[in-house]
C-alpha cells in the first residue's frame, strides 16, 4: 500500500493538492519539481492527474512521484487509471466516467480509493461504494475541467455533507481566500488543481505557496 500504514477509519488530509499535467505544462512547471516542493512543504497526500493519452514518459513520471511519496510517507494517488495504480501499488481516484469503483477494487485490492461525485444522487450512490473517501464539486466555477458539471455552491455542500459519513473532499474553484468558507460548510478536505500553482514556477515559490495552503487549511474549521 505505497509503503504507508493507513489509519482505520481512513482520514483524509485537509489539503489535497492535485498535479494536473496539462495545467502544469501550460505554466511551464515540471511535475517532479512541483511534487518535491509540495512534499517538502509537508503535504500528506498528492494526486497525479493526466487526462490525455498516456505514454511511457507519463507512466515513468507517475512512478517517480510514487517513489518520492513513498519515501516521504505521503499517500500517492493516481487519477483514473486502475491498471497503472495496480502496477505502482498506489491509491486511486476514479470519476463518474471511469472504471466503476467495484471493478477498480478488483484490480487495486485494498489500496485507498476515492470517487468523484457532482450532485445528491451521485453522492448517495457513492456512499454505498467500497471507497475510502468521496469528492464533491465543483463548489465554485472552475477552469480546470473542459466540461465542468453544474456548480454545487457552499449552501448545497453543507446540505449534502449529511448524506455520507465518508471523508468528503470539496473541489472546484477553491482558493486560499474561499477555502475557510468551504471548511465552514463541513468539507473534510479541499482538493486543489489550478489554485496550488504559484505565480512563479520555482521550487521555492511552490514550497512557500503550499505552506500557505497548509496554514489556511489547518486553521480553518
């Protein structure tokens, strides 16, 4: 299990950074450098998200990140690809259009798995799946998805929180400024894609920005 003993029941870290290859490429940011800086800052979970066709180079990059996380005791999560997650012995996050959680579970065995939801019905169904955590979003308007689902909003997030006892990550348009409101709406964690990228793509800037995120997330309640 990525070499990391997991608590029972599973607890989702409050800050959940997602390294999206398309977002980082557009900003000229090397993924491994960003991962090293985030780990250095003290993150406890890190997701690798690649939505285009996979090549050997992408698998090698994911393998590199998995090794970095394993060495640091950070939970490494692979987006979408249950087959690659099995090869890397990593955690997995699947969405509504991916392999079903039940099918993915047969591939990844007892590794941690998360499942994306976007409305009440999906969240209720997700609550019955054999997954360790759920995500809900977009909470706000977001540019990280080409075809985003309807905005959930803070009020709806707070209402939906009561549907599941599983750890719930909020995602979509979350910033340092609005993250406290998301936690106030009872999210357990904030998952962030574009919002984790600093203005300057240097290791120092990445680490400093991540440390600020961690402070905000730990102080919000």
